């Protein structure tokens, strides 16, 4: 039993390089801190959640924390964690500073030594996990002008897979599953943070709960932050129909390995198509800048073009990578700036990202080619509509920059 003493607890999200418009985006909401906020509030303590390195005036001159809990995200954002630890140790030298989250769990020794914190918390906070935002009030403590109009849900923890490029099975080593989420639902938009939601043995019950709730409360949508396990979809294709009825938008599956698996991936896509999804609504995760080289992953991209599905590209970084200074608009970067696999180069990384972006635009707009001239609206609208219907030969006469997704572009030999 905890002592009945009110404790001031400062919960900190470091100043991560997240664009302002994405601060409250479903991929960057500090869900761990929000659960801790609910936990300490329910225990009678006095928590305060802040984002970035604030001054005492920002925090409140009378607020003196006994404990400071700092979250971490990717290992390559470790420097932002260090900056926050040093900042708040200077402000509150008597407080105990604890760092938790992804980086802390994957690299606890590095985190302790590099950041200078007093303690590292590995894995989920078991006590805070019991607080599942039943009243949805803690979201209001986020200092952002854009309100959170969705609810984060965890129907499970961990994953049954042990992919070498993923740290989930290391952080959440023992999978755990909920039988029901009915009592947690308090929003018309649900974003699931499960790493493998379909692996939950009670997934059918949970999906049916959501279906009934949608019928009663008219849910706008549901979404899974992670992709759906395609191997489970193939074994249980009826889950595709349940996902559709439950209002899951933009379903994603992963094509992690080589081109040779294309038939299996197509069967997984077919399950979603049969469930009622349109091809352009489906995404295929592709990991690039790793073992699969540029030419092979381009063949995979083109296969997705043939199927009419979009690609969600994920740049690989090793799980122990502690820096990443990749700049989208700066050409000629090297391995000193960010991780570049031996099979890749800076030019190939940028070329693949560019190809994916353009191809996805073509799929969404139902056009056969991409042109920057058209994208920047430098061509009359009537002419642009006409160009979408004429043969390729005529298009290339009028738009020398026309690019067709069915082709693999040449990359300089020096980039090999």
C-alpha cells in the first residue's frame, strides 16, 4: 500500500522533432504519460504533464516535483531525452528523474549513462496500464491548440512474432490480451495501438463489440496504428469482414521480405478486397534501406502499382541507432548523418521515397503518370484533364517530366 501523502509528479515529453501539425497526431500522442497522469491522479497525487523543456514559470513556481518521469521514443532521438534530463535536473535538483519508453527499454544502460537520469524504467508501467482512459479527461491536459478528437486503445500488448527489425517483442516480452474493451469506449474515433491486434485470441468478441457500438452510437471510424497480420488474415479470412463492419479505415499489411512472396501478399490483399475495401484504401508496409536492395524493393513497389494499392514506406534504422540527422531536402548525405545500409545509398533512399510518394498520388487520383508540372498546377485544368486520357507518346511530348510508376528509374552507378 502506498502512503497517503500527496506527491507532485512532473510528466515530461521531451522536445522531439515532431512538426507542430502532428503534435496530437495519432502516431505521436504521449499515451504512456497520459496513462501515468490518470494513475497518479486516481491515487490522490498531483501530476502535471508538459511537453518540451519548460521554465519554472511555465510549470508553476509553486509546483515542486518529488518525481520527474520523462518518456522516450525512438533510440535515434536519444539526444532529446538527454536534453530534458539535464534541463529538469537543473530546475529541480532534489527530484528523482526516471526515464521510460522505447529507447529506455531497448537500451537501458546507454540511457542511464548517456542521459544521466536516476533510474530507467523498462517496459510498460504495469500499474498505469490499468488506467485505460475510461473518462477520456486526461487528453485535455495536453498543451496544444488542436484538440484530440480520438481515443487511444490497447486491446493487447506484445506480439507473437519476433522480427529482427522490430523491438516490440523485446519491450513487451510477454503478450497480454483483453477480452473486452466495451467499458473503455468513450469516443467516436478509436485508434488502436496494438502491435498485432489480430493475434488477440478474443479479437472476434472485441470486433463484434465495436460493431454493436457503431450501430448504437454511429462511430465515425476505427484505425489500427500498426498493420494487420496477413498470415492470420489468410487463416481466418472472416476477420477481414469483421474489420470492415467495425469501421476500420485504411487497412495495412506488411510485405517485409523478398519479391518472391508476392503471391502470398496478393492473397492477403484479396481477403481485404473481398471484405469490401477498395484497392486504393489498402496500404502495404515496405521496409527499405535494409537487406532488400533498391532494385528488388522497386519490383515490389511496381507490383503494388499493378494491384492498385498504396505503399507505406518505412526507412530502416537499427534498434541501437542513437542518432538520425536525415534531412528530406538535403542531397548528398552520408552514413555520418544517418544510417545507410550497405545495399543502399543516400540517392537510392531518396529515389525510393520519391517513387512511393508519386505512385501513391497516382493511385489516389486514378491517373497513369505523375508530373510535377501538373502537381504544381502549371498547366491549364482543361489540358490536364485531357492529358489523363491521351496515349503516353502524346503525354511525353507535352510533359517531358512525366513519370510512369511501372518503371524502375536509373540510379547513378556511383551510388551502388
